[in-house]
C-alpha cells in the first residue's frame, strides 16, 4: 500500500513540475513573439515615415 501511495505522490510531483515548465514555456514564447512583432511594426512604421 505504501509503495502505491509513494508512486502516486511521485507522479503527481512530476506532473506539477512538467506543467510548470510548460506554462513557463508558453509565457516566454508569448513574450518573445510580442517583442518580435513590436520590432517588426517599428521597422515598418520607420520605413513608412521615410517615404
């Protein structure tokens, strides 16, 4: 019984860690994408002003 409970707790801890890594990846990816889009928009606006 203790082995089963230990296995369940171990799996839950692993699931929480993997979920946290996934959420961190999504947040970082969104921030990088927003930054890249902002830089692209700034370049487009700059090029439009020059014309």
